[in-house]
C-alpha cells in the first residue's frame, strides 16, 4: 500500500459522493451540459465587482518593494487593521488587529484553529446539518467531530448541544447563514448558546470555544442580518472568507479573528500564527491580502442571488416540495419526498437534475440545491420540478 | 490551557529562534534598520520579471467566466499541462498532467505529500542540514522526521541513510540546491540514492518514496544544473514552487509532480488531491495558477544573486571564514569559528550582523547567511566580517 490507510478509508467512505459526481458528469456528456440542471456546486457565479478588479490592477502597477515576497505569517498589517476596524461594527466589539490573522480562506482558518486548540481525542461539536469537510478538518489535527441533530426548522438544539458536551469538548462550531439549510441563527439562540458554553466551561473546567464559520455573512436577504457572536461569548473565534462576498473562492483569501478578551489571548494568537506557518499555508496569498485591505466592505450584487432564490423557491413550493425559505447563503435544503435522500437524488438524475443528498451534510432525509447558477438553468428546471413533484410529492 | 499541548511545546522549543529574532528587531530599533546587516531572511529580493506582472494584468482584464471561482482541487488543467510539458525536459521523463497537482507553494506540496503517505509513527529521513520546518510538516500528519548527518562537504551520506532505514521508513526527502548549504547533489549521488532506495524498498517490503524539494532549482550558478530524480528512481515525487524563480514567495504558488510509473499512481494522485482539499488549501491560488500556466519557464535575473554571492564569498574567505562556495540557492553556510554556533551568532549581533545558527537547520557548528539582500548591506558587512574574522578566525 503506497498511501496512508486513513486516506484510503476516507476516500472509500466518501466514494458515493464521487460516484454521484461521476454519474452527473456522465449525464452531461450524454445529453450536453446545457441539458442538465446542475445544482450541486456552491461556486459563486455573481461576478467580482469591477472596482475590485480595477483595484487589483492598481496594486500590481504600484511600486511596492518586495510586493510578492514573504511577509509576517499572520499577514499584512494593513489587512489585519482594516478587518479589525470593520469588525468593531460587525461584531459590536472593540477588536484588536493582533487578534486578526489572514488565512487561506475559511477552510484554512478552520484548520489553523483546530490545529492550535485540539489535543488528541478532543471533540468538536457541530450542530447538523453542516459542511461535511468539518469532519476531515477535525481529524487532520487528531480531533473528533460530534454531530448534534438540529431543533425544529434547523434551529440550534441547545439541549442536544448541552448533552453532547463532556470533558473532551474543545469547541462548538456553528455556520450561519448555514450551508446547506440557509438558516440564520437568531440573536436569542446565539445568546443562549453563549450562556450555555459559559456554564459548561466552568462545569468541565476547561474553555469551550465558540467558532463561528461565517463565509455567507454578507449573502442575506429580506433585510435580515447575521447576529454577532463576540457580544454573547468571550471565548469565541470568527472564521470568514471573501469567497462568497467578493466571489473570490478560488483565490483562497480569508481570516480568523479572536475575541479580544478570550482567555490566554496572546498564547492562542501565537498558536494560530504557528499553525498557519507549519501547515504549509505560511501566509495567506499576499496580493489578495493587499486587495482586501482596500476592498473589505465591498460585496457582490446580492440582489441577483435573492432573485434566483425567489424564483426557484416559488417553483419548488408550487411543485409540492416542503422547503424552508432560506434567509442567507445560496442553497435550498428541501425535505426529500422519499425517506432515503440518496435514492431520491438518484431519481432526480433521471430527470437530468443534479443535487446533493442531505446525507452529505449529516442531514439525511433532505437534499441540497445550490442556486448560484445561471437563470437559464433555473427556468429550465421549473417544469422539471413540477413533474418530479407530481410524481413524488403528491400522494 | 487554551491551546494544544503540542503547540505549546513546539513554540517553547523554538523560542530561542524567536528570541534571536526579537534581539535582531531590538538592534534595528536601537541603531536603525540601515545600520544592521540582516542576513537572516530567505526572502527573494530580485524583482518579479516585468513581463510576468504584465501577463497578470492581461489575465485580470480577460473575460474568463468564473475567473476567481472554485476549480478542481488538483488545479487548472492548463497549468498542470504546462508544467507536465516542461518537466519532460527538466526530469527527462514523459510526465503526465494527471500527476501534476497545483499547491500552495512547496510548503503546501510537502504537507499534501506527507498527509497522503504517512501512517502514525511512520518515518521520513532527511539528510542534514535541512529546512527545519520539515520536522513540523512530518509531525502534522503523525510522522517523525529522522535526521542523517551529511558526508564531507554536505554530500549525501548514503551509508548513514541506509542505516537509518527501517520498516517504518516512508520516504527520504532531499533539498537540492540545499537550504542552508547551497550544495547541489551531483547526478552520481542521486543515482546511488535511487539504487539504495530500490534495494531497501524490496528489503523492507514497502515503497520508500524519494521526495525532491526543489524550490531553488533555477537559482544556480557557474553553469551547474540540478540533476533530475525521475530517471534514477520510479517512486519519486518533486515538490516545487515559484517563490524563488519568479520571486512570488508570498503568493503561495507551487506544485507537486509524481513519477508516471510510480506504484499505485492513480490512488496516490487521488490521495494528494484529497489531502490538498481537506487540509484547507482546497486549491492553489487561482490567479497565480493562470499566471504560471503562461509564465512557467521565465526566471528572475539570476545573475544578480550570483554577483552578490561572489562579492560576499570573497569577503568571507578573505576574512578567514571556512565556507563552501554555494552552487545554488542564496545562502552561505560557513563553519562557526566558535564550537557553539548559537553563541557565535550572538557575538555577530554585537557587530550588528544578524545570521541564523546552523542548529536551526539540524546543522550545528555552522551558521547561515542569506545573501538575498541589497548590495549596500553586503558592502557594509565586508569590513565587519573582516573585523569579526580577525577576532574569531585567526589564531
């Protein structure tokens, strides 16, 4: 065996996802990509704002010494300061630039955080449904992810979280707006979670961190805002990226921010910087750091996503699907009309519609549709969903 | 304790390096940065070629759909193909684009490789002196780095490597041109290493990979070339980056390439792609991938480094230092005139010269000078080295 046993095991266990991708690719090859409605990929399709591209060109033309050279592992001071300033409003807390570390997207941020806080066998609690990569991120650093089923309408299940906490619990990770459910956890739920973690930390005699993975924070609709976590809990960490708010997913630029009053602030920050360095990130991509130092606060045209959401939501509801209207992100997470969501997604393939089973997000019984697709795909899908609904949802 | 025990331990053990950095920073603050000769940082200072920056601007202006979006975790096909084509000459082997994976620099590549091949407790052998981050990279993924002392003049010590191999050995990692010694391992040494690994793999009944970390491949002088590893050993992997050859160190762009005839080629490639994904890299920065797809083969002006090397080498030799003339990279690794290299580097600080002790590279008894600095620093250092030499090297 030339490859690590665990990797083989992981690849085998996730092979059904790969298989579905391959089936989707085969469908596209057979019928033509434009004949297949592909709702599987959360790849932001609203363009990066032109003023951001113009700024990028300006930076390249500026005579900055060692422009593309190494920099402090924590990032360019200007980027860290810009974000700290911005977080004062967003997190309603006086944030220190020392606590902001530039990372290779939110995926990089989460790996850095997990590496810095996990001892072997430590547990991280994730309310489901959640981004399934969290499992691998925890495992990378010797930890274990523990899933907690959600409350009604994908709300935070505080009793479930309380019951899952034990002396090995290191952190609770939330994702709001949520991938895949589109739910934003309201302020009252977040505040109650903060109180719970405060109590439980005392009870078990160790800090339980609250990690808030927020890459969809700016993709919100109907005037709803994502409540901040810093005011409700001191030992909290934000992970964020510009993947969605500036459609820069492939450029791998994001950050983490530690609450300024977190326990052992300095040591933890040093741990994050060390982890960022030795995991091979070294530093977040430099040119993109310079860019976000100037463009933080700019956001893609969110109304485009809202329009697509509204159009597809109306179609799904009319077709008889049971689906919560998402307040943020760009996913629907409808209930599967068949008990087995993998089976239903296979049925959808027969209609040339590609979706991801909820099982891929620790949310069996549902399926995910990413609506960051072109309007033509949505329009083409509407009569198909109607037909599918007639077959599976009316009964 | 809010932070993982291992991280605390690592940070404490490497605290002397930090302490030296802090002492250096204090010196600069006290005397002014331009009064201190700082030879500690391997940060390429020869500018990125202007045609590369122009190409970057052209790419930004092109109407490429989803230009900054997610892409396959292995990278943009055009970049992988360009590099594969190029490697045909460089590695004198027909390389498949399937075996090329774009990474977040060579540091990212090495973490991806280690993650994919290491089972808990597996060992990686590194001939010293070596880039000390290898220790952390191996540990990140449950492995252990084993150092093997070099032969004369920092040559490969094949007997030492042979003696270090056991049933836990997963790979041997070499770095040529070497950081810190500047040595290029000659073709005969590489060929002998290939034969040794062939034999030993059979003997222990598992594949021992040869990993060649080659970020300095293009920074070579006096017409010397770096011999390829693919022709001498089938189970070999190249890790490389554009940090030095295009002075893009902060942009985190590099790649790994697997020998097309490696055992279990497909499974290993899938393992690399999986590791690239779940470690949080997701993909190498996209814009830089597009750039190297077009600019691979372009190199910074290496004659600048050669000029600096020649000037400083003459000065060091005249001052009485025992130092091998480096054939590549941008470092000198002179013998420390005091038995304790850390003590000698502290002495150098008194002369306002900053260097790194060889102990930081598993090469005690030596010290490293990075000569990727401006000419003024080199000129200012020459009389100082003369004075230091008179005090420590004569007599």
